[in-house]
C-alpha cells in the first residue's frame, strides 16, 4: 500500500539514542563519587532508570508513551503536537521494567525486582525527608546493578565496556561474579538445611508429605521437577519467553510455549527458591516447554472456554 502520511523523526524526548547518552552522563557522575556514598547510589538509580527507558525505546519509542492520551503516541511516532502547551507523558518506571521483562528473555524477574527496588529508592530520596541511600554499601548492589546494565545494553547492541569503560568493566565483571557466588552459597545452604530437617523426620511422616507433594505437583501450574533437598516431586514456575507454537491434530489444538523459570517450591520439605541465578546453582534454571491441549471448537469460541484438559508442563527443553 502506498504511504501518504509520513511522520517526522522521533523526538529526543523518547529517542533511544538520546536517552542512552543521558544515561552515560549519569553513570559518569556515579563513578566520580565514592563507591559507598549516597551520591554514588543515587546517581546509579537515576542511571538505571534511564538505561531501562533507552532499552525499551530501542524496541519502539511508542512503548514509552502513556497511551491514556493518544497525543503521546503520536508524539512518540514523530508527529508534531496537536494542542497548545503539549507536554508528553510517559509510563512509570515499574511499567517500563514490566514490559522489558516480557520483551527481553534475559531480563528476568530477579533483575526486575532489583531494578524496582533500586530505582524506587530514588523516589523516596527526592520526594521525602528520609535518606534511603545512606548506609547502603556498594557491595550490596553493585553486582546486580552491573548485571542489569549488561542485559539492557546487550539488547541495544552495546557491551558493558561501551558504557563504563574497559577498566571499570573489569571490576564490574568481578562484582557480577561475586553476586552470583553469594547467591550460590546462600541457596546451597538452604538446600542443605532443608535436607537435614527432612532426614530427621520419621518414615511415616515422610511418606505422608511425599504423597501430598506428588498430588500437589500434579495439579498446580508449573513444571514438575525433583526437589534438590528431599527428592520429592516439586514445581518450578516460569514466564513465557517466546510466542506459543500451535498445532492442530484432529479436533485438538496443542499449544507449546517456551518458559524461563523464576521460582521453585516444594511442599514436602518446604524449600522455596526465587531468582534464576539461584535456581541455576541447583540445576533448576533450564528452560522448559509448557504444553496445553484444547478442543479446537472451544478454542476458537468467543465465550465459554473449555476447561476439560489438564496442563502438561513436563516436556524438557
């Protein structure tokens, strides 16, 4: 179709390149201050928010626009403002991070939660009398900050060294490894503790809990695995990272969709693990395929969805 209406250039308001360059200014301010100072932490929070918005705008500037007012969408597409004193408004940082989690496979729930907490302190710092960044040591958040930055930068075709320089990257990579090691030590300790408590239970109690776990793990929504502590059936729960693939066989539609785990739970021994890095340490971080089967006529029906099929989420990736 011949195009008759052409929008202008994306305004610097939501240009991925412009936002990225602004994030560069902020990360320079961050590294210019002492690593355990509140200024260092504050600049990092501001930098992380901008980097997140740049990554989303790199997919499409329209994703940043507050859709409640259609003029914001037109502005993001490059059209001139249609009203006097127009001031474009964008979505919240929480919404930015939520969209990134759905659009970027490597931006997992663990990173989303860290970014929410770290950027959230910025609001508290600027809009209240409290001092949320005071007393926070850099070692408590540096690893996660640089890991988040690494993922966001990769989605835009950059490397960490492009953002912070070669020398700082060497330090940052060590801090990322330290953060992962800390998570590893923590989760292995949790597994050992739950295994010890499980082994101390008598045979009758273990059998009862194992039966309960087997029943629960067959009914809940998730991917069935063996618990690393008590070896009973348990579940990992993930989020979709690819579009579903559907096949029609007779009167049934089979839908398969790849998922990335973010949480584990065992009702037998009570072990819970959250975060992809911690799950990976105990061998539960693999992607899996969630499979659902529907009746074709009910699948395409506008109302009264069919609920007669159980989920089967146990296909290995």
